[in-house]
C-alpha cells in the first residue's frame, strides 16, 4: 500500500510538472510592435509573413465593423510591414482600396492575397502593391463560381492553386487554379463534418491538406486537397475558433479561440497547439501563466524560428510570443 501511494505521488508530480512545462513553452514579448502614436492601426484582421520573415498586417484603419457594410473605402493605409527584429513599421500602403479588410495570405513568391468582406472580393497583389488578380464582383454578393458572399480567408498551395473560405454569407470552401479558374467547392451550413458555420480561416500543410477554422462551430476541420473529410477537433469551451496556421518547420498546427462571459464581457483568447492529426498538445493565453492583457485574437502566424504573431482586435495591436527553452 505504501509503495502504491509513493508511485501515485511520483505520477502526479510528473503529470503536474509536464502540464507546467506545456503552459510555459512560449513567452509574450511585451510591446513588441512599435506603432507610432500618429499612425491609425485599426482591427488587425490578417497577419502574414514575407519570405524574409517580416510581418505584414492587414487592418481596418479607422473603420469599425458595420452591418450593413459602408460603401466608402477606408482613407488610411491598411497594410503595414513590420521589421521582424525591431518591431518597427518599414512600409505602409493600401489607402482608398478597401471597405472591410479581413483575410491575408502571402505566397512563396511574396504575392499578397486578401479578402474584403465589404467588396465581396478576393484580390491578389505583388509585393509592391500592384494588382494582379481580382475574383468576385465588387459590392455584389452571390454563391456561384463568379461571386462570393463576405469571403473570409485565402490559402495558396505550392503549385499556385488556392482555396477561399466563403464564410459569412456562404458556408463553403472553394478551390481555384493558379490562374483563378473555378475548380470545385464543398461545404454547406451546419454543424456536422463537411458542414460549416462561418468557415473563418484556413491553412495548408506540406501535403496539401486543408485545415479550416469553423468559427461558430468552435472547431477545426481537416480535409485532403480534394475536400474529403479527414478529422476534426472540437473545442470543449463555449466560444469561437477564429483562425489556424501551420508551422511547417516543425509540423504543428496552431489555432486561436475567443470566449466571453454570460454578460458578453471578454474573457480572452487562447493559442492552442496541435499535431497535424489534431491531437491537442498545449494552450496558453487566457489559460496558463500568460500575463498580458485580455485579447481577442483574429489571425495567427508562426515564423521559421517558432515565434508566434497574433492580431488582437480587442486592443488593436500585434502580440509576439517567443519559444523558451525548458529545463
């Protein structure tokens, strides 16, 4: 009996120790983004990394979320590029182009892809901001191969084909060729597999599998490149799951959630780490030893050194977490 008690104590010690390690894997770098006082950084809805690992942020300037959507375009710049080391802005552009910025993707050639839910469009730019491709008809929602209804995100594959989550007005994922030709789609409104309730963010792994942040169903769904269901992870907490990002250097998936109290007071967001089979590894932010402000993460990116960047639309800022070595 005495031996059993000792074994149980040892087991509990190591279990708690491992849990403590998991929570302490990442550390917030306070005030990393150096945004000048005279610059209007609105809701940072999209974050993405250039090939040299600088961070690009797609934000809403002085525009707040409105329904119905306004028709006037945002007068401020809506893109900033932030130096990966100093956190300072090195480039800013994008004024008088967008109604309601949302999703952001940067492909391997440093082309910039965005979704504008107010324009109902997906637009591709080169790294200098020159327009290369436009899909969807401006101000015109729809659900066929030529129209979107409040599209939320874009993910580009190695061969240039790309996926769009057509998320607020429709509940589908659409695949296009590299030239923008409609190929196929999947998904309908619902809460079961192959169904979505606001597919809000998506990303691809090295094998071309598609991971979808199914926001209002508060889960992640994984599909192959043809849209065949593989697996899902359901958040046990009542809330929303906003976005996903693959760390292809270490083969991990990161998701971000957001929850509120019964009176809608914000309780904050967690960053949740998975393997690529959607097995939960750890989470931090609202949970664990995080000492930053309550946040509402909208998008997430992981660089080639394992640093994590999140756009916080509650405080209109960018947070950076660095991985820390554990003894």
